[in-house]
C-alpha cells in the first residue's frame, strides 16, 4: 500500500495567470486557457512529478480524497473517490482525467458565479456542475490498494464505508457499507488521517478566494438517483 498527496496550487497559479486571455468559440468569448494543452501539462506534472522527492501516483486500484485546510489548518473533506485496476481506471489515470476534465473546479475560484463557468462548456452543463462540487479543493490525498491488500470486488464496498466515515461534502450518493469490511476500510481511513494530520502537508496549505463562499454552496442541488 502506497500513499501520497497532490498539491493543486500550480493549477490555480496557471489559471490566475492566463484567465484574462479570451478566444471566440461559437460566438462565445471563452478563456483560451480553459482548454489549453498547457493546463493539461500542469496536471501531468502534478500526477507524475519528475522530482524524486515527490511520489508518483501508481497505476494501481485505490482511493483518493479531495479537500482543503481551513485557516485553522483543520482539514475539510470535499470528495472521496475510488479507482479500479484497468489501464484507464487506475489511480494515476483516474486522477489525471479528473484534473483535466473537471477543471471547472479551479476556474470557479476566479469567476463571479457558477453560471459563468458552466457557460464555458454549454454542451456539458451537468458535467460542469458536478465538477463544481469540488470547488475549493487544494489537495488530493491518495492511497493505493493493490490486490494483495484488497480484492477488486471489495473496492466499492470499502469506498461506501469511507464515505460514511468521512462524510465528504460533494459525495451525494450514500450506500450503507458492509460490516464485514470495516477492518479493511479502517486501514485506508487511518492512511488518510495520517496524511491529513501530517505537519508537512499542513504547511503546504493555501487559501483560495472561493473558500469564503464554500459553505454557502454545500448541499446545493439534489443527490443523483441511484
């Protein structure tokens, strides 16, 4: 079992630097950096860093937790997800895909309203709104779960247990966890807690403007139908 943290500060800095540059897309002025390949490269550097002191997210199944530290350095759980073992479903691929495809979470920090961000992708308003539930996140903690530690069929049940225990604000769908897997879920919960309480990770915290609005939007909208 491996674990690590992704600090998303470079993504906020990239958007802040290029957000004023616009291009005409089907009659709509959209920030040119919104679909920029440079943004994608920033995501690649975060998920698969070249510096040896930073852990590369492995191509394993596992779990990941989006969130941020508040001014008192208390951690806020925003979203918990799982990754499978397939080529495009493992931790590395899944996190890279989310950072790229759900970039609206970063842009929300610099926009006056969520509707402005939704306007960047008029063909996919539902997907953008879902991504906006992760707005305010500054870090992603991840924990790998090789088959030797967790059978593939138990990944989703353990995820249900972790969601119930950690109560992330963006996880709207809740399923009663299996009592038989609580001990296994506890291993991953402890791994997340260890990273959350690490002074090194706390010292990488940074404030984003959207944090001042975050609590107004928690619980907005209806949970998806199972």
